[in-house]
C-alpha cells in the first residue's frame, strides 16, 4: 500500500490534465453604460453572431454595438453623459484603452458634463461639454452645438463650436468654419394650450417654417429625456404617443445643407383617455 502522501501526490498528478483542459472563463468587461430607455426595436451586439434585443436596464460594455430600427430610440446613461440614439442609427464602443464612441450611421444627441468621451465618425472627431447633435450621413458629419462648447477635428484642423453654431465635415476634408444655425420654426400647434387626445389617437402637429426638412421631438413634462424623435418633412405631421401623461413637443429646422438648428418653443399634448 502506498503511503498517504504518495496517494495524495498521485491524485494531484492525475487531476492536473483535467484542470488544464478546462480553460478559465475571462471576466466580463465592466459596464460602461446602461440603457435607461428603449422604445420599439433596439438591438445590442458584441459580434455578428451575438445579437440580442436591448431592454431597459441592460448594461452596455466595451466592444458592444447598439442599433435602432427606423422607428426606434434608445437612451444610454453614462456616469458623465447621456446619449440619445435616434432612429436608424448605430453606435459602437470599441474595446480600446482610449474611451470613444463610434457613430457608424444616423444621429445622436449628447448631454455631457465633461470632455471625457470622444465621439468618432468616418470623417471627424467630436469632443466637448454641454449638449450637441451629431449626424453621420452620406459621407459627411454634421455637428450642432445646442449648449456649452464642442471641438470638431478632422484633416489636421480643429474648430470650436459655441452654443448656437454648427459645422459640416466632408470625407477627407477639414471642418467648415463655425456657422450660424437655421432659425427654429414658429407658431406651433398645439402650443401652450394643451391638446387632449386618447391613447392611440393621432395628434396633428403643425408649425410655420420655409424649410423642407425638420426633426420633431417628444419629451415628458419635467424632463429633458427624449421619448420620440423623427426626421420629417414639411408640416403637418401626425404623431401617436403610446403612453398616458403630459408631454412636450418641439421641432427644429434642417437647412439645405442638412445642418440641424436649435429646437423651437414647446407645445403641450395630454394623453388622458
């Protein structure tokens, strides 16, 4: 009979190959953001094979991508920033030591407390604090500074955007000098006198504007979190709000270059039946 220590040694040797055959599972990357709001179909993925439905409260990690359907919207909550991802848009967070978000297509609106995160497109890099809208479409990046200050860099040049200015960056070219934004629409209907409607009932929105393109937003009363965002043409436009409550709506002009202006004054809608 083998001594007890030899038995223990033999057991250890026999167990070693089995231990080596089971690779250690790498720890999950820490959560970078959380989905604070999801409206309609939003997809979260870390690879072409890993695609899943995004739900409110789901963490988003480095190396993951979020994509919204044509009528969907999502809000990402980071410790220092809120990013609203508009319909038909895709944003990716590369697994890199430099913290950046890549706007692959579409539109995002950011509200940033500092300049920690850089937003990158094929044409430009955007960094700043305050509120800004960034669009990536047709090989161009369009940036609107709504508040605060933002820096847009491309092709060896950086321009500074104060609130109420914007710029456009074409592929391979430096940003245009800051330009004034188009005027917001006026004479909204419904306006400050609320329009009442039942759940599922369309509400007709109208405004005065000479532009051919606009973007409409719906927000709850008492919050700056966008619930619905759509790119639309000339008024009127029919809106259906799928929740009960009190809501604000506003509209911004897009000029002939595609640059988005500041939003209009707000109108009120109440869904109470």
